[in-house]
C-alpha cells in the first residue's frame, strides 16, 4: 500500500522541491553569432521556426533536397538547404 502524499509540498506550490535542488549555472554559448560551428559534428542549439512559403518554393526545396541526396549518397534535408541559404545570405549582407 502506498503512503499518503505530503500535502505541504502541494500547498507550497512546488517551492519545496525547488529549494531542495542546488542551483546549477547554465553555460552560455560563447561562439560569435555570425559564425557557424567549426566542426561538422559539433552540436548547435536549435529552435523551431515555422514559415509559410509559396508552393513553388516548397516544391523546389523538396526537389533540390532529393536531387542532392541522390548525388551525395547521403540524406540532405530541406532544413540543411534553408540553413545554408540563410548563412550565405547573411554573410553577403554583414560584410
């Protein structure tokens, strides 16, 4: 038989749980914003961004990803193509 839950933790609103945990410092990424990661296998924090694009651009993007996947023999995603295009675009503007 399970023991009754501690109602004080509920009444404190979880503040008791937060007090038990020691505060951990989060590391801030020190890489400059305008530079891509140095190594190809280096992990980069990513967030989701949703765009609405014209249907012709979507079809072109799908086709290009498929064709590059066939050419290289490894998977090339639409996200990789968009990321590379944006990096090239901002590189031209910043410099």
